[in-house]
């Protein structure tokens, strides 16, 4: 019985990691081929590397929904050893993780966005981490005062929606180490 328990535990730990091992093996093989090449070389982007991105469109908690894809772009080149690894203007993927509409009683809208990935010059996806939460203006005190003065009718006053203008810049970080293959 202990044997089956140990075997099951071992399989439960090893099987989910199998696709990750296969991915890293392919990347390692690609990097090894580049290291032995006279025309190409591997360059590593370490995890935790800061990048600056800018949002491409105006966002408002009144008009976007949770799960909606949004786009950013890289504001400047990222380079190592004189080689550009991610070009300026490269599209960056992101999503709206939370969009809360403004509500009566003066409660504001809220908007949370998250950056997910960018593509390097050799086509490698680089996972990113970074999120930002924006909350609209709270009008609860105004709604309460109006509610008292108008015998409850003023309590229907809503807070303001959260908004993010296009061009707003954020600093995000690479989430995992990636090897990029560039020309020597």
C-alpha cells in the first residue's frame, strides 16, 4: 500500500512539470545551437528585468469588461551587449482583470489592468508581470448629504468611473528568464 501511495505521489509531482521540461529543453537546444554558430549568439533576458510600456487606448470602467484584451507598446528598445532584444513599439499583450461600474450611493468605479507578454526580436514570447488598479472619485459624502436634503432621492447619485488615458506609462517586469537568439 505504501508503494502505491509513493508512486502516486511521485507521478502527481512529475507529470504536471513534463510540458515545462519539454519547453525548456527546446529553448536550451536552440540556445546551444546558437552558441556553436558563427553567425548567431544567445543572449539571456533575466527574470525581473524592468520594461516600460504605454497603453494604446483610453480605458474607462464604464465601457470595458473583465477579461477584455487590451494593448500596450514598449516605449524604448531593450538591449543587452549592444544587441536589441525587444524593439521599441513592439506590441505588448494585456487584459482587464477587473472592471467595476460606478454605483449609486456615490460609490466609484474601479479598473484593474494586467500586462501578460511581449514578443522578442527572434519571436520568443517573454512573459511579463505587472498590474495597476485605478479607482474613480468617491462621492459618498455628497450622495449622503443630498439624500438627507432630498429625503432619499439624492442617494442615487453615482461616483465617477475609473479611467486611464492612452499613453499612460507603466513599469512592468519580465516574469521568467528567456534566451533570445540574435545575430553576432
